C-alpha cells in the first residue's frame, strides 16, 4: 500500500528556493517515500514521536509519518546547516 504524501506550504517554498538540479533530486526521493516510508539511511528524530529525516547530499527532508492513516507530511526541506534551527 502506498502512502499519501502531503507537503506543507513552508516546505514547498523552501523547495522552490533551491537550485533546480537539487530540487529535482529531492522531489524524486520524496516520491520514493510513498512506497518505502523508512528507506535505508532515514533517521528517527529524537524527542519526536512520528518525525523522520532523510539525507540527499547536503540537504535534509524532515517528515512526519502516520502509519495508521498512511500519510507522510513533508515538514521541512533545507541545507543540513539550517534544517534543525
């Protein structure tokens, strides 16, 4: 069963600010989450119940995973220096 992917408006804005080659790579990885919400290399963030992150080069995608509803909500997309602030 595939998950539904929802992207918060703030994450969409962050994605639009990135260079197109990086944005395309990130979009491709986000699409893959629908079939495999916990790919190898994903990390569960400490102190948060449903929040994970994946790494794409120097960029991070932070997302909430709701297994019962089969929903993935993309919360934040950004460079690794800025993602956790």
